[in-house]
C-alpha cells in the first residue's frame, strides 16, 4: 500500500470505530497476525482516541480471558481464520461472557455471526466530517510475565513509542529510502522497535513477514529491497551460510541480532560488503528495545551500563538508563531500567494499582538477573522465568497448569537450552500410581482448557518427587539431578 492508500483505510476504520460509539479512552483488544491489517488497525484506533491492547496470535481463551478481566475492553478485533484456526470465533466466545465488551470485529471472509467486518468498513471509505480524537491514556498495552505473575501489562504512551522509533532511526541512520523487513509481531517490543515505530516517524517502507518461513523470508529479502532486518542469531547464521547476506541482489545494509550469539559480528564484518554492518537489539524484559551498532569491542549478549543516549545534529537524546538494583532474594541483583522510553508496569501483585517499581529512584525491573563485569551488564539466568519462542513465561504458571492434571500427584516445569526456541519446556511429574500417564493425555487436558500451545511441554519425565526448599519453592536445578 502507498501512504495515501493507508491514509484512506485508517480514516475509514477510525470513523467506523467512532460510529459504533467507541469513545476516546476506551480500550480495544487487537489480536492480528503480522499482516498489513495490524498496523492499519493500530493507527485507526489511535486516530479514534482509543487504547490498543495488542495480544499474541498464539493466545487462546485462557490468556485472552485474563487480559479482558484486567483491562475490561470495549471491543475485540481479530481474523476470521489463521493457520487453520478460527480466531474470530474464539474472540466472540470470550466476549459473550464479559459485560464490558460491546463489539467484536474482524478481517477476512466467513466471519462468524455477531462479528462485524472491518474489510467492509474500509471499502465503504471514510465519511465526511470525521476528525481525529485525542486520548489522554496509554496508546498501546503489551504483555509480559514476571516470576509468580503470568500476565503483566505494559502501558506505553505516545512519547515512548515515538522515542523507540527515534532510537532505531538514529542508531541506523534510516531515511525514506529504507525498507524495514520485520518478522516480529507488533504485539511485542521487537516488532515495535524494528517495524512499527521507525516506520511511523522515519517515512520508510514497511515489509511484514508472518508466520516465519525461511524460504519466504529469503524471497522477501531479495524482492522487497529490504535494507534493514533483525533475527535470532541462529537464523542469521543460516542466512550467512547460504550466502544470502552477501548476494549481490541483497540490499541489506543493517542486519540485527536479537540477543546476540558469539562471533556473528566478526562474520558479518569479514563476509559482508563494507557498507553492510550488524547491530544488536536487546528486548529488555519486554519493556523496550535497546539498539547498539556493531562494534568489535562489545561483548556479545551483554548490555551497556548507565545512561544510553545518542547525538544527532548537535542534539543529544537520552533514551533510558540501565542499572543493577536489589532483587527480591537476599544478595540478588536484577537489571532495571528507567527513562522516557520505559513503559509503566502494573503488577498483579500490587494491591493499590501502583506500578511494579519497588525502588524509590524510578527504576523498573526487567525480570532479568544480572551482574556487572568490565562496565557491561551480563544477564544471569532466572530459574523462575521461561523464554520460549519469543515469549516470556512465569515458571509458576506452568507448574500450576501441569499440577492441575488429575493423574498427577505433583508436577513442575523445567527447561533445557535450545538454540532456536531459547528454552525447551519439559514437565517433571509424580504420577498417581493407579492411573496411566502419557504426554498426549496431558496435552489434551491443556488443549481442552484452551491454554496457549507454547505452554505445552515437549516431553514428560517421571520423577520420585518434586524437590522444594523450606519455603515450598521448587528447586528446578535439583529436578535435573534426578533425571
């Protein structure tokens, strides 16, 4: 789409939202894949003065219900079909049991009864006389997890979104000739930092990719004229091995690593033309993304410590500050951030609705433990958080899901590292001796409860007991010793 065509579609949807009676400040839940409908819907909602809660496509009824109960949205938006599923049907069913939800809307053919078509709203075009409406609340809500808290909302205002785009534009020196190839959904910080935010303020072109398919992604690199993209290190290794980055048809001038792997920067420097360089993109506990241009002096997978700022045309902009603060456990340190780029965090554990910040200095915890070495922050593994396929999951949530299976006397999750998925999820179980045990039965149980598929374990391992300390906390390293 051209910017002019996008403008017409955005105006038509914004006017439709207003026609339905959605008022400035109302929250709508948007569950859309990484297609053109996603950024158009976000822009239309903001033009109508609405707050968007962007949720992952893999969320099912369990996760959607939790988010709706927390936010009390006025509307839900989804797709008629995606990857063999019927997301709009699921949204309609969730809406049927929640009084705050007045409308369910969707894209695509064969929408279920009770779901209105946004395709029709775009085709009808914008009516005369509609004007943008202001929203004094947050612009975007995304979600993460913290130890003991399965769903933690992150509230981003317009300024934070624009600053995230400014960081990307300034760090990579982007202009209107650049094409951003973004394979990350706009429901998380990477998709915002790599695609949505720099596109909004940089006048670039935006190419979206969903769901991830290596052959299609390579085709997009070579046919869209993509100049910027970022991927996990393992995927970038494959692109380098296949000679894609060094192909004369490839226009990439900035190739990013999402949480770096060793030696990739050196490979890019050695194998790619001089005008092509790498950058590191760090999703700081899903709060925001920090972008650093490639340098051989950097230690891969570490964070800068202190104030992070950049200069452009004689003006210096401060984006955020990183630091180590006291953790919840005695002697533990956790990485925290503060600054205009950092969203507000509302903790489920907070009884007063205040932010999750426990510190008087305005720092917000990322959920990542850390330590300082050579003026860089090194991330230390937190056993109570699981990082699987781009999702942050509270280990306690998986424990509870597996323990609820009636054939188990006790259960807990544990993980092993995986070069592609991050963490591979396993279930350690103490079975009821009188009942049969199988992974398929556990998966069927979780599917019947409409739990997101990425929370299902890959393997089930029988143990004699689940080790715990004197406070009842699961000792996950001791589980591994039993196996």
